[in-house]
């Protein structure tokens, strides 16, 4: 038996709520008797709107009443968004810490940290993979709150910045109305150092170079950080992925994990990447696949699941104009189909609802349906192999 927890900070679409809730419900039916509290779902930020949205609220409410499922909503963020009343009245089975009522069970982020600390019993650190830039997105604020809770709980805080998350390294941040993320990271690093538990904060060098934070010094002939705060070191992606080989939780803007309850299951945790975005107009698909391939090359078992709009990466024949300097995602996939420890899967219902089919070269990829996802989400699928599993949405 295993326990599984999920954190959603970004908007949760009706399609995601549908497949996710159906998969969790199927996982509950599959588990052994007495599995109360086996699934914990944390919602904050824009994900909270799905609790009040008529298209999604009933699915959440149906999950919340299952004995094996605990849904926890951030009460402070509910008040900020004006959703406290509707969510309280429409979700009697939900836990809402920080809402000022008798149902308060502790601050939201303290509850997140205490849950993962109980589930990852031997972990000495906890990490956040930050893919969103400060100020245009509230996720960096949640990252600070989470890592502050990690430090307060006696664990080493770790931050891995990737994609636009590397903008966190910029020095001289002076927002007029928002929480200063750079200053918050520096303060957290200083506090951890004073307690004898040095933080490990890193930015992906490829992403940092693309955004101008890692430049060639003509005098030395080496790349060096430029306009960066000292608290975050710019490192190759392989150095960040080396942390993924260790056994500790890694949360992100949309993420989860499954941990065997009775057996610590030593070994490298497995990684499941959900590709949910179209292939080209943002960096999400390229970034997710790049992370997956690099992890597999570092002997981390990885499953990549194309789901929601991510299935478009497999459809049609992609032709990138010669003047357009972007990777052809399909060529990238074709070149990595035989990488040991890396498997590509596609969500059948996502294809069906869009009326599309994979191109001939990808029709051999295994299709998964919600009962298959149930095993993956609860940590008992063949993609998990009985080990701890991290899940990240791109």
C-alpha cells in the first residue's frame, strides 16, 4: 500500500478535473480495505476556482466525501479570491486550514509540509521545482512559503529553478507592490545557514544562459553568472537531476508523489512527467521532455505521459521552417524512443475528445486510460515498480 499527495497551484481545467477525479476514484476502488487517508490533494492559488466553478465543483465534492481522499484548500487564498463562502457551503467534506473557522487544522503550508514529512519518513530535505517567473505569477510566493515551512520543520530547503523560474536569480529586484522574491530567497538561505542546515538553491544553466544570466567572460574564457543574486548557483541540469536520485519530495506548481507506506523501498525514485501543453508556443513541452530525457540518461526511470493538449505533440507531421530556431518536438521524440529507462505513453481519452490520432511513427506508443492512470497516481502501476514516484505537470 502507498500514500499519494498532490499540489495544484495553477488553474485546473474541467478536463483535468475529470480525468484526475475519475482516476483517483478508480484508485480508491482498487486499493485494499482500510486505506483511509491514502490520497491527499492540496489546492491553492488559481486552482481554488475549480472548487466553485459549476463545471468542476461536483467532481471535487464527490472525491472529498471518499474516506480514502482528503482534499485541503488554502483558506487564506480563498479569502483573497472571495471564494470562502461558496467553497465552505458547497464542500462539507473539505479541509480548509487558515479560514478562521472551527475547521482550521493549521496553516495550509504547515499542513503540506507535515504531510510530506510523515509520508517521506527518512527524507532530510524537501525541494520545489520552480518553472514560473516572479511577479507575472504567484507560484514563486507559494514556493517561498513552502520552503519556509520546510526549514521550520527541520528539513533542508532546496530550490531548483527551471524554464522561466530562473528569473528568480535576477539581482536588484524592487517590486512596488509584490513580495520581493529575490530578497525572500536570500533571507531563507541565510536563515538555513545560521541553523547549520545550508540550503541548496540552483538554476538550470541552459535556461539561465538563454535568458542572459550566464554569459561568456572574454577575459577568462569561461561562462559566469551575470546580474545574479548569490543565493542561487547556476548549475548544469545534470547537477539538479542528481538531487532527483535522492529520496525526498519535490513539489512544483502542479505535482504529486506516491510513497510506499509499509516499505521504504530503497532506490532511485521514479519520475512521471505529464505533458499537458501544445508543443510549440510555450517552452513547457520542450522543457518537460528535455528534463525527462536528461533524467533517463542519468539512470532515473522516467515515464512521459502525453495528456490533455499535450497529445498534439504526437499528431500530424511537424515541419519546422529553416529560419525558425526551435527544436522539432517529433524529431526529438523519435530520437529518444530507444533511451533505456524512458517510456512514452499517451492518454487515450485525450486523443478521443480531440478527434485526433498519433502519426504513424507514434502509433506504437502505449495508450493509457483512466484505470491505468489510477495505478500510476497511487504508485502501484508498472511505471512505478513499487518505488517512490514523483509526478510533475508541464
